[in-house]
């Protein structure tokens, strides 16, 4: 019996070519990634090692150069994906599977990065002080009728720069500057805190309207202390006049230094599969983007929207100008 088991094991070992591990640098939290790496390993036998980095992912890859152990990076926001690409730490990857799973607006045309999920940047509005239909466009947020009623985080944060960049592509520099100045003029307080801190301010009666990413609703609802903040607001999905709602992505890229390209490619393809997108989207209350995939019941209950038609690469290209205009109007001042 023992002998037979040994022989069998040896035969199996000999028949299976050695599979390398995939090494990942992730800006995304370990608990978000764990269900995905587990499912991938169960399916392929390839192990995934994840190093979670709070910040400095691109700097680290640059410093490590060819010696970097990372094959794959996982991060959020087109700004960070574009930053990685611009820094030369990614390499192009295009496969039929990737192209079938990820709509063209959500990947680099040359394959330097691939979107996995989206989040919309929308309005959180006081249930008490506003009603459905009050805020329908981003443009309207600069209307003086909202004076003293809006709270936002710093205008230089990547989430705000993403929105301002989209505004810039739609309207040009001059109108964007006017919009930023108008929005600043409507603020109830100097920009401070994160997206959730603005909802807390609405709950506390400091303001009536804020801007935030959709998934923070899910995070607040799951937190006993923050649930009351979430319950005090309604999610409104504004659009750019004549277009859609501003979205950003979480994404994945193959590193330039990747040693285990075949295994990493399998992992990246797996991440973009409808199955993995739905697991990933549900874990962080985001939207899967593969054709035919569905958001979780909770996320779907917030309402549906039409995403803006701009390609994210265009938005990324407007970041520097958006930052310059934000500083010119002294948005945080
Ligand atoms: Fe966030």
C-alpha cells in the first residue's frame, strides 16, 4: 500500500511540469485578494504570493529594476495604473481572453494595464435636506444655489483629480477652472478627510451634498459606527451633461521584470474572468465589467447608471492639467 502510494506520487510528479509561483505586489487589501488567489490556485495548481503595499508600489518596482520579484501589480485608479506605465515598470500583454473580458474603454490599447472592476464617483446627498432629482449633473455642483452646502475631500486627491480630468476632457480648461472655482465657492468647509468623512459631515449637519466613490456606501453599511452616516444619505448618480457618470477602475498589470510570465498571464486572465470579477466586485462593493457579469444585490440596489463614454486613457492624459487648475483656484485653501 505504502509502496504503491509512493510510486503513484512519483509518477504524478514526473508527469507534471513544475509550475512557478506568481508574485504579486498589491495596493489592495489582503482580505480582498485572498478569495481570488484561493480560487485560482484550486483551479490551476499555481500558487500566488501577495505582498501588500500601503504605498510606494511604483517607487519600489523602479528601485528593484530587473531584480524585482513581482510579476503582477494590482492597484486602483487609472492615475496609479498610468503612473506605473509611464514609469516603465509594466509590459504590454494582449490575449484573446483579456480582450473578450475587458471592454476597450477599460484597458490600455497596448495592454499595459487591464481593468477588473469599476467604481463610480457620485453624489452622496442628505435624505433630509435634498430630494431625488435635485442633483443630476456634475456641472450643477458649481451652481451658486448650493452655496455653503457641499463637502469634499482635498481637490488634489487622485479620486478628485480623476473627476476633474474628465470634466476637462468634456469642457476644456477655461470652463473647468470656472467649475472648480464655483464648486470651491459652494463648500461648507475647507476640504479635509476622506470620502467617508464627508458623509459623516452630512450626518452631523455640516453640509448636505458630497462626492464619493460608490463602494464606500458598502463599507459604511458594514461598519456599526458608520452605518448611521450611510443611512443619512441617498446615492445620486450625476452625469456630465449629455454623457454619463464618471467611473474609475481597479486594475492589474504585468510587470516589466516578470520572471513567471506564463503563470502571471494565466492569473491576469483569471482575474478578468466574469467569475473572478464578480467575487472581486462583491468583496469591495464594486461593479464587474465583463460582458454578462452582474453586481451584487446590495450594489444593484443603489440604482443603475450609464458610465461616461470617455476612455480612461484620455482621462489619465488630462491629470497634469487638472492638478494645475485645482491649484490655480486654490481649491484646498
Ligand atoms: Fe478608496
